[in-house]
C-alpha cells in the first residue's frame, strides 16, 4: 500500500536530486537524474510502497518542475 512519506521543495529538492540521498551532507554524490533535470527540480514527492507480508517495499521519488510537470521518477528498494 503506497503512502506519502515526505515532500521536499526548492533548493532542498535540488540538493537531494543532485546528491542522490536525503542526508544533508554527502561524501560521494550519486545523482538520481542528469544535471539538466536537477536544475529544473522544484519539488520532490517521496512515496513509500509496502507490499505487506512479502517483505518487499520500495521508495519512489518523483521530481516536478515549477509548473507541476513530472521531470523524472527514481525508485529504490526499501531499507
């Protein structure tokens, strides 16, 4: 069952997109999208999908521009 874990906007959203982590400090960035996309990011919505007893879950980060257009989606296994 999916639920919204968080929303990031402005410079914080661009920082997350460029670093590839929610941590404020990043030793080795691994961007989720190319810089051309990262510079346009205005908002990132973090959705968590839990599949119940199977033990599988994943996190999905969707980037939007200032007009609400989807710029990209990054999905990773749960941790």
